[in-house]
C-alpha cells in the first residue's frame, strides 16, 4: 500500500450541489488532497476528462442509474470509488460492495472522519464502516468462499502486507506452496463473483470476511 502523493486528486459525483460544496470546504486547507471536479452523474464526470485518484460517489443519483453500473464504469477507468452516502438503503450498499468499492463513508460523518476516510482510500486501504459491515452481513450474495484453514492463514499474512517469502518462513512451508495457496484463494473468490486479482483486492476480501480488521 502506498502513501497518498502530494496533490492526490479527488472528485465528487452527487446530484446535490451542497454535498460537493461541503466536500470542497472539508479539503480546502489540505496539502495532500485536492477536489478537482464535481458532477451530478457519472456520464457528466467522465465527459470532463479529468484525471483523478478517487471518486466520492453518491449511490442514489437523479438519473436513476444503479450503483453497480456507476462503480463498474469508474473502476474500468482505473478510479477507486468511495461510497459517500446517507446509508439509508442497505440494498444499495450491498450492490456497491459487490461492484468493488473501496469502502463507505456516510454523509453524517464529521469533517475529520471524512478526511480520514479519503486518506485511507487514497492509500489503497479498505474504508470499513459499521454501515457497510451490516449491509454485507445481510447479503446472501456476498458469498463465503470456503477457504481451508491454511489458505486463511496465508491470506491473512499475505493480504496484510507480507511478501510470499516471509509468509513461507512464518508458516514453515515453501514459497511455491504459498503461491499455490494464493492462487487457490483467488480462484475461490473469482468463483464466488468476488474477484481478487491484486494484492489490494485480496486485502479487501479479507476485511469483508473478517479475516483482517479494517483500518481504525
């Protein structure tokens, strides 16, 4: 995981103008985070052609688009997505979680909590929240993947940041065996429609499944 670079660029997609103004005010004095765009829809944002590292996305937009569609389009553009929501609909949160958001921050959070969430997301850390956890707990489609105890051990260590060689030494197995377990874990998550192609993805899945704790 990386530190936010000076001048990390974020955008807000929300059809309420006051929300974008509130985020702009929250980050106005920060040296490491800059709000460079706001839009009412994903179409409007993508048409701007701006390069950003993170989008704060409202899950209920006025154009009636679905969270899965919106998150998918932004992720396809290489942009991380942090749901910025009033959290009134667990169903929308579940849909967004399945579409691979990096986390959730609610609009009722304080300025300090919002800034912390944005910085965590820019570091590539999952932004866990009680609202997201509750939504996932109630979602039968966020399927368990049936990891073996050894696969769970490997995932816990590897997704927490350890390299394969270090995991092998800690568990007393070979590096090749570690890599085999990682591949098996990825295959199981893919089969459950919860892809984990990168190390950050593995970290997300481990947090979602309670194997690792999210950032506090």
